[in-house]
C-alpha cells in the first residue's frame, strides 16, 4: 500500500452514501449484496448507487461479481486492511504496549466494537 492508494480509498469513503454502502457490505461479508438491494437498503436510486459503487470499486474497496442478471458486491477487506495498516504502520513509535488498546478495539470480536447490521 502506498500514499496515493490510501488517499484514494479514504477519499472514496469520505462521502456519506459511500461510507454507508461500504459498512453495509462489511456487515454482509462474505455473502455480498446485489447492487439493486444495496440501493434499496441505503435508500438511493439505482443509478446513484451505481455511481457510488464505481467510485468504491476504483478505489479498490469493493469488488463486483456477475451472477446471472445481478452483480453481487463485496467489501475488499484485504484492501481495507492494507489501508488501515498503512495508517497505523508507525503506531506509537514501535511501543507495542501503547498500540495494544487500539489493536484490541480493532479485533473482530472486541466487545467495544460497534457493528450494526441494517434491518
């Protein structure tokens, strides 16, 4: 991961609909969500969702896979992990004890991590 790719990913997420879409896709891993269903769940027109998905895809944060007449979108967790690691690369000057609370909060099963699944 480099600075340019990290900036592109952060820029893609710096818009409410795209951030909501990405979080929704993370909540639905590993199954993914069809594009039309994403539009319905987020409450935007399908063509608007298509534009947002294109931006997220160009930033490498989502992937789309055609299944019959639908495109199923999934969060690219490997790319997102690379962005997060780039941001935290020099965390706490290498002092692991200072970084541990942050690492604990980022852990999947952390009780303090708030994960909400859309209704």
